[in-house]
């Protein structure tokens, strides 16, 4: 799991141009973008109850950021929720979640776990915990690293979205490949050149998995914003994912 300090020592002053992804307005844009990538909907708050196995080898995928039963983040989410509210519908499944961690198994989860997740998702405490874990594990570390690399809002989003799909190790691998091809702004490189290298590496990584081989969340969304020179991720935004068109005009 990620912590903010996991990205290494040292820091740089955040980019002076534009606002960062952690600005509330920009963060809301980020949540809507990822929701279109993950759930084909701009309404990210409608995804607290989402749960299914998408056959990507990670077991159940659920919630606003795609917490997975096979990758540890779902387990930590349910543990933190249970610490706040011990009698919740998901608490009885903690032993099974610990057993299946690292696998795609449903053993001990079926048949009741999906219904329990949907019941828990009606609880504002669980909703709040999902948001806290999204930020702790993915959003805050990714934005922090992007700022250290001298990236503006679009680059911060590119890091965040890569973290969401590929996790810490996958993100680090993509970033390492990108930096072997182009220097980030913090090391004197051109921001747009570096971001193209990062998105190239991201698409290459996505094509390694059949379940993630459709790269439109990069090629017809993030790459489009980059080609338009929209490094501040400013509205209006127009993009398409999996053949569906989306826009944000304000």
C-alpha cells in the first residue's frame, strides 16, 4: 500500500502555473474523469455500491476507485471501516478477504459478499471511508509525486489514473520507463515531451493485460488533453472512452 513518503526523499516547490489536482474544483474533475474510465459515468458518487468481477485476475472490483479483493486495498478499506463501525455488513467477511488477498478467488465471499457491499454502501460512514482510502492510497501519493516531478494538473492526473489502474508497483514501473526516455520538468525536461513518454509507457503496460488492453482512457482522453496543450486540465473538456463521448463544460 502507498504512503505519501513512499515516493522518496526531497521535494520541490509545486508548479507555479495553474492550480494543482488537489484544488477542490480540479479534484472533482479528476473524480468524474476516472468514473467515466471505470464506470462509463460522470456520476462518481453513484459508484460507492458498484461491485463485480471483471475477470482481470484481481477478484472483486468495487467502489469509487475499483478496490480489489485480490490486491489488498479492499481488505484495508474494510478493516478501516470495521474499526469505525464494528457491526457493519462487511465485517464478517474479513477472514475471507484476508485469505483471498493476492488471488482472484471468491472463496468465503460468495454468495453474500456483493449484497453486503451494496448494503454497506448506503452507509455514509462507509462512503466516507472509501473516499479517505482513495486519497490515502492513490490520490495524495500520486499528486505529491507529480508535483515533485514538476508536473502541472494534467500530469498530476496522469499519475493518479495510472496509480488507480496499476497500483504502486505498476505506476513506479511506468514512471521509470518514461524517465528512461525523457526528463521530467524537475530535471530540466520539457513537460509535454515527458508526458507523452509517460502516456506511451502507460499504454504499453495496459496492453500487457487483456482486461485493460483498450487504451482509450489514455489515447482519446488524456492524450487528447495533452495534444490540445491543456496542461492545467481546464474546462471545457471533451473526451471519449470505450466509444462513449463525454464532456465537462464548467
